[in-house]
C-alpha cells in the first residue's frame, strides 16, 4: 500500500489492517505448530529432552573442561533426569504446548515482518533508510536469545533443580509439565530479553529516553538486570553471571546506539 493511500485511511481502516496482521501472524504460528506436532518424535527426543542428557553439547563441553581442571562439579547432568507423567492427558497437553512454543519461535521472523509492514508506511523516507534491516535484527536477536537460553541456561537450570535434594529419602522424579515449563520459560524469556537494544532504539526515537538518561540510571539498570536474571535462572552464582553479563553488554550497546540516534535527531 502506498503512503498516500495509508494517509487517507481512517481509524477503522487501520484497525481492519491490524486485524489482518494478527490473523496472518496467528495462522503462521498455527501452521508451524501443526508441523511441529507431526514431527514430535524429533522435537522431543532431539531438542526438548536433550539438555538433561550427558550427551548434550553444553554438558559434554563443561564435563571435558572439568576433567582438564580437575573439577568434578563442572560435569553437570551426568545422570539423566527421570521424567514422569502423572496426569491422564498430561502427555497430550504437553505435546500441544510444545508444538505452540516451537511454532511461535520458528514463525517469529514472519510475525515480526507482518508487524513491521504495518508500521513501515507511517515512517518517512529518512526513517525508512535508517531502519532498514529492522526485521532481520529483531529476529536475529530473538533467535540468539533463544539459543543462549537453550544451550546455556537450560542445562544449568535442569542440573541445579534436578539434583537439588533436601533429604536422601526424597527422590526427584520431575513431572513432564514442570520440565517443559522450565525449559520453555527460560528460552522464551532470554529471547525476549535479548530484544533490549531494539526497545531502547524505539524509546529513543520516540523521545522517551536519551543516552544521558540511560547513563544516569546505569546502576539502577544493573540492579534490575540482576533481579530479572535471578528470576529466570537457578539460584547459583554461575547461572546469574551467565545471564547478567550478556544483558549488561546489550545494555551498553544500546547506550551507544541511543547516542547515535540522539545526535541524528538533533541534527534533523
């Protein structure tokens, strides 16, 4: 749709276009979810349940590093976690839930593209040139965050809670819904948290924040990052640092990007 046509659209026309954006985004997630539902054997055995196995990439690397450093504590998930199901429809509900999670993650670039095409006509030519490749960066940061959560945070979370015990009389047999919920929440949370630079860019362009504001509240942001990291990770120092460091680096990159945008706005 041309920008002149976009300008002539009324409020209800915009709502109608937004409705179709939501429909296309939802359909894309559902289509991928159906495909994921069909290929459940591969998704469960080779993706979802793999982080609890000693053969998982992260577990093998840490264990190899532990042998070289003579530190047995680095060999995480050396004993595969036992997953059980205690609900009649538990496995079926888990099957559907995992399919939707996979559908959202895989279809995320298309969903981002749909919303970007809805917003793009409202931008002028200069803003369009400056935001070229926005969908790529939004999708790349999200996928990077998901991979970070899956390969780094998930195995550490599984090891900590799976091996934690208050007494030798109590055996850990984790319900499949609890296991899937932990892995999914960690991966999706880190995926969304990695969108921090995009959020800062948007707030800077909207004039809500400035680089001076970000620098002034840098210490407060660090505390906030630690709180968020403590929520989505097990309560140990290593997991906390593994989340805090990347998020802090993303925040520092966001300050640099915000400063450049701010200078451009002043020149304009």
